[in-house]
C-alpha cells in the first residue's frame, strides 16, 4: 500500500489553510467589504433623499438686498441650519450608514492585517524548518 506524496517542488500550503487566523481574516475581510459596499450605496440614496436639490445656489452678495434684516435672514435661512428639530428618520438612517461604512473599512483592514500576518508567519516557519533530504 502506497501513500500519496506531493511532489517536492510543490509548496506545502496545509499549515496556512489550517490557521484559524487566516479563516478569521478572510471572514473579516469579506464582511467588512460587504458592509462598506452596501453602506456606500445607501449613503448616496439617503443623501439624495435629505437634500434632493444638492444645496441652495448662491445668489450673490446680501448687501444687494436692502430689505433683508437679521430677523428676516434668520427666518429665511432657518431651514438650512440642521437642528435637533430637523433630525428626521432619513437623517438617522444616513448617520447609521456612515457609521457602518467606517466600521466596514476597519473590519476590512483588520482582515487584511490578519491574512498578511498569517501568511508571513507561515512563510517564516516554513523557512526555519529544516528540510528533510532523502
């Protein structure tokens, strides 16, 4: 009965694939990228819902309008200043997706670091191991 042996020229990847750090790194990378991609689309959607016009166009110097007083300015510009009363469901969803986007990037970075650390560690262990010559 013979046992299957891999050719000597092939690299032994078994220690790398058995590492729980590699599995955790791959899971974090995939989860982080998924969170980031989905949240970027939702951020664009909710940004458009909150401000569909893309902002108010600048009209020029306010000195050209003699009837504007500080009271009328405050009344006219009140809707442009986001306060506690203007915090809507859409604004809350936008904030949530911005947090998820940042978290997705952090998870992806941690996943990449784990994958890199595991790969380097396995490579160094393989080089430090004496090779068996026949």
